[in-house]
C-alpha cells in the first residue's frame, strides 16, 4: 500500500509542478531517447546491409587490389599495389581446385545515351559471362552477354532497370542501340530491379562483355578490377582463399613474409567492416546519452532535495505518528525512481518516433529493438534509484521535533 501511495505521490508532484517536472525529466528523456533512436537505426541498418550483402552468396568472394581503406596512410600504401589483371584471373581459374567458378569484372563510369536522352555517371561493368551466376545477378528479360559475345568482343549490353526506365519509358529496349561512353551497343537484356542501397541506386548500370570493355574503354588498365570466385561449398571457402592466395603471391612475385598486395572481400568480411563502423557510432551515442543521464540524475537529486525541504513538516508529522526511518527512506526512493521511470518511458516513446521518422523520410532503415526498450527503462529506473538515495536518507534522518518546528 505504501509503495502505491509513493508512486501516486510522485505522479501528483509531477502534475502539480509542470515546469519543474519538465526540467527534472529532460535529462533522462534525452539519454534514453538517444539510446533507443540510435539502436533502432543501427539495428535496422545492420539487417538491411546483411540482407543486401547476402546476394553475393555465402560461398562467393572477390579479390581486388583495394580492399577496405580506412586511413590516408593505408590509401597511399594500397595505391602502390600492382593492378589485378586478366592473367591473374586465368591463373586462379586454371590452378584453384576448390574454386567452382572464377570470373572477373571491371568497372568505370560514363554517359549512356539513347536518342536525345542521356544519363551521366552510369556504372559501366565489363564482366565475364559467368558473373551472372557467381554474383546472383537476375536478368528480368532478354539475356546477359554470353561466352560468344565475350570471345568475339560483340558490342552488346545488359542494362539496369533505372536505365531502361529513363531511356525507354513504355518501350521495349531489346534490340535498340544505345551509346555507352561514345561507343554504340545493342541492348540484349534488362536486369531485374534491385532498388537503392544506402542511398545509392543499384539499377544505374550497364554490363558489357569484359573483352569488349577492355578493347573499347580501357586497353591497358581498369578503373576497378576484381576476380570473383565461387567456392565449391561453404566448408571449402577458406581452402579456396588459401589456394588463391598462394597462386597470386607466386604470380605477382610477393616476397616471403611480406603482406599480400591484394585483398579478399566477402559478404561476411564486408558485414564485419560495416558493423565496426556502426559500433563506433553506437559507442559515441552511448557516451552522449550517459552524460545526459548523469545530468538528469543530478537534476533529480536536486529536485528531491527541494521536495524534502518543502515536505519537512509532513515528514515530522509522519514520524510523530509512528513512521520509521525506513518508511520515509522508502517513500522518497520510490518517488525518485518513479519520476525517472516516467522520463525513461517518455524517452522510449520519443526515441521510437525518431526511429520511425528516419525510416520513413530517409533511405536509412530503422527497427526498434525490444532489448533496447527494456534496457532504456531499466537504466532510467536505476538512475532514479541511485540519485534518489541520498535525498531519501536526508529525509529519513530528520529529527521529528525539528521537522515539526520547520516553517
């Protein structure tokens, strides 16, 4: 009964002193709101990226010279590496026994034109025909450039959905001729719509045979070039990587004990890199929310001191009527905890609203985590409990005679 009365007293106090209540709760609200909002965004992005990267397949990886560059020093170091070449791909294709399929893809950017319409900054992919199988590219209609096209360097192209939508609205693009970076190509297929990934349009590309790409766009070197490998099955993926490493180190004359001058990337490794970035952002936000909760706790403690002072005579009367120290202590601790919990609940609500708005208004996905909701409320309760103990002890130690004399 006393527990319920203490809660009602705390709620009545919040209602009676609205401005003071806002000042009391704002720190806790901001702290919990930050945790919920950031957790929602990070969790949603992790799921979204994991889903997108899963299209690469669990048994697929690619090898390029760049890897994931995270610093300026690393950038200059990677710049000095030799380019990955077609000869490197052919060596892997010939000697890797645990590699089921080996292909390659080059990439640059250029303008695509049809009639009076054009699109700038289009990804131009030069790919071996088996890239369609290795990377799970889905052709909506038409076909992906074939071995015949690659061997004979035919000027044919598969176009992304966004290219088809803008250049050929309401028209079947198959058989039409488009200009890619100044060269004429015949459209033979349209890729299935994939949408955007972290704000980048994945349908803004054209794919042409790799040998054609090499002949027309980059006779000596590529803007970006990678070897794509599909291992026989998931248990052999590490063996396939080890084989590729030995083959490429030997071909590229990498001295013993020196690190590789190429990098392996897979859906798992890319996901780990992404999670490390989001984890860093999450830690920063936790630090900010901790400061807000600390400030909120101090404010609650000061407000509780004010409350004790205002209710000194009430405390004296209760003690005169037989209330014990622990009764007074319990009352004020429950009040402080209740006030903080109200702030925590409001923080959860506002954090959820922010997460939902981010999900609706930006390309960034958000998903509210149940554990974060419970954690936010529990932390808010702990803040109220911790910072409410000292004022409660001061109230419990008041001398009843002195308290009754207080005006």
